[in-house]
C-alpha cells in the first residue's frame, strides 16, 4: 500500500485556498497574486481611492504581484521575502491598506476641525442668535 503524500491536501482542503501558482497557470491566468491584486485595484478605483493619475503606481503593484507569482512558480521562497515589503509600501502609498485608509479619515477630520476653527462669525448671526447683546 503506497504511503500518502504528507503535503497533499486532504479531503475538503482544496477549496480553502487558491492552488499555488505554477509556470503553466501563470501563463494562462496570471497567477493567484496577480488576480487578487487586479481585483483590489478595481475595487480601489471604484471606491475612489485611485484616479487615472495613479496608473503608474497600479502597474508597479501589478508587477509586484506578478513577481510573487513567478517566485512561487519557480519555488523560490526567498524572492517573495524581498518583494513583499516593497509591495506593502506601494500599497500604503496608494492608500490601499487599512492603516492608510484610517489615516485618510483622520486627515479629513483634521481638515474639518481646522476649517471650523478658522470660520469667521457673522455679526448678524451673533446678534440674532442672542449670543451678543446689541
């Protein structure tokens, strides 16, 4: 009786994750990282996080995802370790990480507070509201 491959997925585990990228799958459908990045870029454009001016950054992100697929297909795990920090930094610049989106919200709140603190009060409003005696 042949021994089972310990690395082979067991019953029901195939559907949990995308299969690893192989050289053939990368040529035909771009690999799992490229597909995921392309979907994230579409979602970022739809959410208004990226404009046409950000297309250069989008190509860098897609290239990073493609390189991850290439390293995975060639079974070179150390390449991904050097690529991932650069991709994460590019994602931060594109405001596509949860922290970057929170920073954007904080920036909007700070702008609103600044705008409210510099607003000039109209004397008519002060008088009609009863804040200042005429």
